[in-house]
């Protein structure tokens, strides 16, 4: 296995699978979920991820071109600053039975490149192994130890094929007994399904693929923080179907429910952090009983 650090500054200073998928839903699906569950959505007894939450990123596959390296920086900047936004503050409404809430911040603890140690044809089972390999290598943890309160993110490169990406989802989150994680494929691999239509040709950060990956992350992180082990903020409809926070405002295309008030200038965006612009999925506001951006 060959894991390469993305830069000394990042590492030294930053800086059974049950899935909640970022699938495309029917146009009225999010409205139906809100109508049916807005007054019933509650923590069913499990823990959330509270206080500082470390995020560990594995950029898997080929990320060697200048454009791809630039896209890595775009994604890492978002992860490292999103906690300062009004959007993230909405998550504070979600608590556990001890009164602790999702306060953040998210902390970009480490990021590494894995050029393809487990091949280019991935499955859900291999996603977990990629994370374990990265931790055991010492690149994600100097003491080779999993962070059970952190979030591991695998970003698939453009040369990576995945058994379900582009077929069943654009990204998903899951967990093992020891950690929680998400996988996001490279959205340009199936742009018609995984890049919002308004951002397919031009996007706020001049990268339709990575801007779309940020949109997908903004869905998945809602689920991971409020329901890391499928036993907290979740509505279980069956053994395999779980409705989580991110599903309340998830919808196909660009809609008022999913993205709120969208502005257009070099693509569509609805959130500004400093001089950066992003398109994020809105969050179900428990107090207002509607999807908001903060």
C-alpha cells in the first residue's frame, strides 16, 4: 500500500453495513417525509457526535493532476470551515438523551492519498478496509488507532469504479462497530445523476465535480453527526430502510426544499463562508418544522 500525505502542514497543523444513502428521491419525497414525520422525529435513544469531531479524509485513486489537486483543496477548505456557518448551527437542535447536542466544530485532522491499494473496482466492504489500512499505516493516526468519535471520508477519484456509485447513490454513510464513515464517488463520472443541473457546466468554485461532492457531503454529514450508529435520530421503517435527518430535505434537482434561496453567479450557491460560495442541502429545522439554511 502506498499512502502519500497531502502536505506536511495538513498532518502537523490542521489541519454488518446499514446505509443511509444519498439517493435520488421522487420529487415529492422530502415533502412527504416532512408531512408525515415533522412532529414525530425524535432521538430513539442513541448517541450523537458532539463537541469537536475530527474528520479524516482518504482521497482514493488518481488525484495527481493540477486540477484534481485543486479540487482536494476546495473540499478540505469546506470541511474545515463549515462549522462557522449559520447552516451548521441548525444542527445544535439535535441532542442525545443526556442533553448533549451537535455543537461541532468539525476539525480536519488528517488527509491522505491512497493511489489505489485495494484496486479500482470497489465495494462497500472494501470501503471499510481502505479506512482500516489508512489508519494502520500511521498516516491518519500516528498511534495507529481508530477514532470512534470521528468521521472518516473516502473520496473516490475519477478512475475509481464502485459497485453502487452512479447506480444506487452518489454517496452514502455507514458504520462499523468501531467507527463511522462515508463514501463519495467522483460526481463527474455520472454528471447527469450526481451534479445539480445548474452547476454541470460552471460552478461556484470552478469545479462542477467537487462542488457537487460538497453538496453530497452536506447531506451525509447531517446523518453521521445526528445518527452515527443508526440508533439516534432515525425513523426505522424496516430492517433495511432508515429515514435520517438528511432525508427530510433531500430531493431531486434544484428545489426550494432542498437548497432554499439559491443565488446564481458562476453557477448556483446558497451559502457563503468568507469569500467562498457553496451549494449545500438545507437542514430540517425542528423549531420551524421546515427546511432551512440557518
